């Protein structure tokens, strides 16, 4: 049976599941310490803020999550591009 990974505090408390908070990511980037998880990233960018989403199956198990923050895409500054 696959492990279940919860990304929402309230659901996790109910079922004693591990919780992770990921930094902001861009489409195509690895999902933090979850690594490459295209199914999760796809669901993440379709999710509405503050709405429970999932479960989403990835190689390491299932994810249930809430998007806490979303920022619009912007072209990088010269300094950002050079680093």
C-alpha cells in the first residue's frame, strides 16, 4: 500500500499524517523535497487557492493539499537571470 502524504494541517491532524510546506514553485520545477512529480505540479497549478485538493497520486504515495499563496508569473530581472 502506498504511503499517504498530507499537505494540509487540519486533515493531517485528524489522521496523524506527515505535513510538508513547500516553497513557491514554477511550472516544470521539481516539487520541493517531493522531487519530480508532474501529476502533483499539474494539479497544483489547476487548484484554487484555499481549497482542499486531492488526493493526487504520485510515485511516493498520495497527496492532499491546499494552495496557500499564488503569484503571477513575471519575466525575470537581469539580476535574477544572471544568477
